[in-house]
C-alpha cells in the first residue's frame, strides 16, 4: 500500500468527491478539471506554508503534485518520448496559474476587488467562456477560493504544519 502525504490526501478528498466538483459545475470525469481543482487546493496550502515560512513543506507539497501528474500521464498512455516534455509543460502551466492566483489575491486584499480572481477562474476552469464570466458557477468558485485562502491564512502555524485541520464546508 502506497503512503499518501496528508496534504495530498486532503486535496484529493475534495477532488475525488463528485458533490464538490458538481457544485462548481466541473466535470467529475474530466482529468483536467480534477487536476485544476487539486492545484487550487495545493495552492491554498502552499500560500499558508509561504506565510508561515515552512519552506521544506512548501517544496514537498509540490513534489506530491508532480507525482500525481506523472501518474496521470502514465495512465493516459501515449508516446513515452513526449512524456517528459508534457510533464514540464504541465508544471509550467501550474506555476503560471499559481503566480496568477498570488497576484490576484494580493490585489484583492489591497483593493477589495475580486475581479482578477474571477478572470483567472473563468479562464482556467471554464475555458474563458464569455457567457460564464459573471455566472453563478464562477461566483461560487471565486467565493469558495476567497473563503479557503482566508481560512488557510488564519490557521495557527502548528495546525497548518501538521495538517491538523479539516477543510471548510462549501455548501
């Protein structure tokens, strides 16, 4: 039996629960949607680690995500020659998304305007569909993201460091 890091277990629990995916109008059977939702939760944890100067843990949580990405690539089959290139591309896109979230949340906390967060969510999760931009699903995921990031910010360092917390309930 493979040992799963407690933070990945927490992230995967949200991602592998159809109700959470459906609540945000994300396709539970779509690997990209699941991966994006996992990345979002990894980012929440990463941001908390960063604030609390837990550098080693910050690196470990990303390593576990890269392992998950490798598993997805292996399961999808395909040409093994392009495997490494695809993994590097996935990592690059992940970092880009997370840097965008960092910037958008910093802007939100400085100005109280969630517009940048909504744009990123619309682009990343809903393919930048103009009809979805001001939709209930974008609003829900934006509100959820703000709540979760705020929750992680308020966690005591020890609880965050040792994963001694439960995610907020979103519904």
